[in-house]
């Protein structure tokens, strides 16, 4: 577990559609007619693996994209439609060999039992390269896709408004329950449960399988999982967070948190708040790894490209993350600078795909390697190891 | 031209058909096992690869059943991975319609169809019981009587969601700036089971709808299959009863405006090959013995008798006492949801007639070996079965993971090809092409 270079930065790329600029599909290098094909995604993730990136993430939503948070916008000039992120990651399992694959899933409308088995199965299919990003699905119009519950309207512009604040806090509490269920399911088969003992006729030692008996405000789950313990035991859990409530969710439930600082000072303040959140929830063991998300356009013409895309889209690009348009060297400067504030890694959201991914792997990565702060070869077998995280024993092992 | 045979490969399951004690038995969870079996099936030009599903580990006497293979991956996830390891083979996932919601199911199946370039199939199963429900938000909330109502409406809703995008939805015209045609994904479904509306997230897959498989055998199950399914996973593997079943189900198609060819009936079967008939018979006997260990024989006995019989001698006669009709010791087995008293009488009769010990009796009554013989004899039997109206093909369930299909593909498939009853090459890219199924009719938007 000591193979992790403390002076190395972690680098992730967030893959989504034709990139994070809503007009990116109109660039000459884009492949907009192929966004739902395996070939497109295989090419992207192969490029990311050539760049020795830690992991790629896959966005998801139980609905269509929209320029309005609170509901559909009826627009036809932006990418609409997505594939299920867990299955997309799984499709790439057998055509990659080192890179971590981290799909997002909703935990508001989905069954924790299915999600837990899906991520564990991804971990089996990748021999230990699976991660997961649980996310809440707060919007009432998305709840109508399921029809099992109604959610109150949210004040998107005032998340602290009465009502909105309580709803969001409640959904994050439910999300924490969902992650707890999934983590227990991942431990519900101890290592070595499969014995194949011909003398007694037993395939498993059932004393090493455990009911998880979770009882919460929103669901109860008996267990054990249908899926044996996976190569990492506990696949890497990650969370995107912008505020105190989700920081506490991340501190309680995740191994890695993606944050959205807009400056070095902002990064330092966020890291301090994440550390406070960890104290509040009583986190023990490994500290949260803190990532900064950046929406990036890479290259000498980056600013001009972004400007042209803004014109095509009819509005300047807006994002929760800092938007950076610059050369690989400028981006490397920022990365080095923020690392000084304690940022462990960066999740780069390419403005355009595959263009800016190629900028990351072809220009930024070599620049970081020259500066001695990025790996020159993959060393670890599993995604957890890449973050210096040991393979934990099942929580149930001591009791048996 | 003789009728063409369709073949599917069933990944060995979590019951005693799968022999784990054999030195050649590999992992049931390692992705390499799935890749091996899928690539073998594709080498043999099979129609599709089939995965069963489990949502709760089986129990006996309140304890997790430990005698059979236990544990498997989530089916759609592993099939998505296999889509990257195969090129033409259909990929069939068993997914329950009770403990899933149509929106999520439809998008996951459409995703598999996209990522496999049109090779996805969905085996719709309807487990409903409270035992399974303990793992889910909703719990065991469904009356048995409602399970087909829910299954039908789940499938109907999924079809509405798949049809909420047109085939030409993605325009992606850089010049005009139109990425997608207007109104894609809009849906509204109001029914007994679901009242949902909004925008579906995922464009229509290459097949339009994935191939629909159904395994129910009851009157309701047969009607469901006749009205809605493309393939039946049948349990009728003996030729006479298979013909009766085949005729019965095919005769139901006309009233739904469907042709006989629109529904393929594929019984699940097993096979044992040998260089001579004697060798095949010996191997078959050895496999049957391995499938029913002394402990497994007692487990079957207890499940039917409803009594603890752990002190019973498996190599002695059946117990003298009669079954306890009220005590249910086995949970998670469909085969014991039956009249156990009648089953026990039948078992006793067979044991007395043939003078069998308990273990021999269990081997006799639970053995599922369908085709045993030389490759030439098995090929001839398979051909006869299909040509004489027993089925449209077979779902082969090998007893060994992952190499259990190797000899069949090497030795039997070439003989079927020589007979002109099985493809030598895939003719189209999609599973619908392999099965000779038309694309689902796109509903007219103005209809």
C-alpha cells in the first residue's frame, strides 16, 4: 500500500456526451452521431488509459439533460439522452486493463440492493477497478418518472430557503442510508466464504455469509448480497459536494470527494470545511481524498474555442466548477498551485470530447510528468490501491 | 429446406445441476468464466447467451443453502461487460418485473442494446414473494395473483418508453444546430400499476425493443408469452410433452394477430457426450452422482417431506413417516411451490418399483439429462426434436463452468451444420436477425 507517491497528483476525467460545453457536439472533432455507441466510449476510455489517468467518471441522471435545473427546456440544439452509467462502465471493463471506472447512480429512486450488486459486479468484471458516485435525485419532475413518491418543489436559486434546505438534507440522509446498505452488502460475504468442501458437500461456509438487517426510515434490507465479495472488497466510493450537508454526506459515506473551488484560497477553505464535516460526523480511519473539479479547454486556442462554442450556444458557458481555458502549462501551473493548498487530485471535465481529452493526455500529462508530479506508468492492481487504501476485511469477519 | 435450429447457452446456475466438485469446475463469479463460455457459444454461432437471476439466496431450515453453487453477478452488468468480449452473440438477461421500476428497467435494457449493437434480450420473470421482498424498498407487497398483471404492465410501459424516441431522433447536424428532433422521450402512462410521465432518458436501441423472453408455464404465463414474448424458455424437454406444449402455445398466437414464427419455443436441456454410447452413459451416470451428493439427496428429501431428516441414511430406503404438509423448509425454490404430499407419494412409488435407496431415488427423479450419446446421436436427436414439432431449438445448460460447452461446440455443432439445420455464419448483426424476428412495429405517432 506504500506504492502511492505522496508527491503525485491524482487525475480523473469526467466523461459525458460530447463534453461539458453544451455546444461541444458542433466542433469539427466531435462525434455527435456516435454518442450512444460502444465504439465512441471505447475510444475515449482507451485514450484516457493511454494518458495513465487514475479513473474516468460517467455522469447519469434518471431523466434528460436540461439547461434549466428545475425541469425540461424543450431545446433541440444540445445533446439530449444518456446511457445507463453502470452498464456503460461495464461495457468498457473488458477493453481496458488499468484505469478506474466510476459510474454515477441515483440513490433516491433506485434499489440499494440492485445498485450494490451492480457495482460489485463491475468490480468483478474489472478485477478491482470499480468505483461509484451515489447522487441524490431531488427534482419533482424526475420523481414523476417513477411515480412512487412525490418530492416537494425546490427553490433552485436559494438552497438555504426554508423547505428546500430540509428536503435536501433529508435526501442526503437517505443517500447515506443507501450507501450504508450497499457497503454492508459488499461485506456480507466474507473473504473465503467459498470453500468447495467435497467431504461435507458444502460449496460455501454459510457462517461467513451475513444478513445485514438494515432498518432505516426509508427502507429495510435483509441481505446477504447475491454477489460474492468483490476484488476490492469495498469499491471506491466518491461523491460530488458543494455545500456543508453534502460534505457531511461525503465524510460519512465516501472515500473521495469532488469539490468545486474557484481559487486556491477557495480550495483551502473548502478543505477546511470538509475536515470540519469529518469531525462532525465522527469519521475515523482514512481521511477523505479531496478532488477539485475543473471544466477545461486545453490548448493554445482554448479561449477562442470556448468563445466560439458560447456563440453557438447563445450564452456564455456556466458551471458549478471553475472554467479554465488555457495551455497545458497554464493548467499544470494551476494544479501545482492548488496542490499547495492541500488538494489531492483533480477531476477534469473536458469542454469538448474527444478534443480536450486528447489535450489532457497528450499535453497536460507529459507536462505534469516533466514536473515530477504524475506517474509514468500504472503500478497498482486495484483502484483502491491507487489511492493508498488497503483492502478492508469484511466488517462481519471479526464477529464470526 | 429443413427447419433451422436456434441454440442458446445457459451459464451454469445456482442449483445442483452445476457440478462444482469436478476438478475442471472453475469460478462461477470470475469474469474470465463468463468470457470463456460466451466466446465458446459465439464460436459455435449460437443465437444467445443466457443469464438467470437471483434476488435472495435460497434457504433451508432457516439457513442459507450451502450445498450448491452460491453467488452470481448482477446480470445486466456482466452482460454489458460481455458485449465488449463478443461481437455477434445475443445477450439475454433475466430481470424481475416486480422488484424493478419500468423507467429504470427500460433504460438499462435500451443501454445494453446500444452497447451491444442490437444484441439485448430480456427474460421477464415475476417472482413476487415476501421472502425476496425483504431485500427491497417495497418489500413483499404483491399478491401472487397480481404478478402477471404487474409483469404485463411493466413490459407494456417499457415498450412505451422505448417507443418514446423515434429511430431517427438523433440528427446531429452541426450546420443547422439541430442535435435531436423535438419531443423525444415524452411519455405518459396511466394504468393500474403505474402512473408515470415525463421524459425518457435513452434513445431507442438498434433493435427497437430488445428480444422478450418469457418462462411462465401456467395458463396465464402461456397467454402472456403468446401475446407479448419473442421467445419462450420452456421446461418441457421430453419430446412428447414438448410437442403438446409447442402445439398449445403456437395455437394461441393467431388471436393476437401473430404468426407461428413470431414466437420461438426453446426448452432448457442438458447433454452428455461420449465417443461411444456406453462411454456417454457412464459419464452421464457419473455426472448424476456428482450432482446429487449424499447431503444434497437429504436436502431434497427434507424439502419435500417438510421434516428434519439430517439423521436419515441417504443410502437406505425412504423414511417411513409421511411428509408434514404444513412445514415449508425450503425458501427460494420454485420447484417446491407444489403439492408436496402428492410429490412424496410419487417418489415413494418410484423407489418401491425400482428398489432404490434415498440417494438413488433423488438422482432418478431430479436428474435433468436430456440428450446422452455420441455427438452423431445427439445431433440426430436434436434435429428430430425440432423437425417433429418439439421446439424451435434449445437452451443448453452445461453442468460445468466454464468449459461445459466446449465439446458440444467442437463436436455437435459441426454435425448440425452438416445436416443443414444450423447456421455456419451469422447473417445479421442483431439478435432479432439470428432469431428471424421482425423489428417491432413502430407505433404511429398520430395513431
